[in-house]
């Protein structure tokens, strides 16, 4: 009976879903982080139009896409 349990555990382990990040995910996440950093740099320089756009693009678009896709 113990071996049957082990066989089921091994079979279940092979069917576990796993997170697999592709190069596209890494590129999107890196672009999102770069947009956020650029947004904060522009924000510290006094930009009131480009900085918020870059921050929203990074936080609301690129980083979530990098995680989801």
C-alpha cells in the first residue's frame, strides 16, 4: 500500500503546474522596470507629463504583462 501512495505522489508531482518565464517575460519585466525608473528620474527633474505616463506604463501595463504572459 505504501508503494501505491508513492506512485500516486510521483504521478501528481509530474502534473504540477509550474511557472515558466520565457525571454518575452523577462524583456517585458525589464522594460517595465526601466519605464518606472525613467519615470521617477523625470519626476525628480520636474516633468509633469512624461513622468506620470512612464510610471503608469510601467506599473499598469508592462510589469503585469510580463507576469501574465
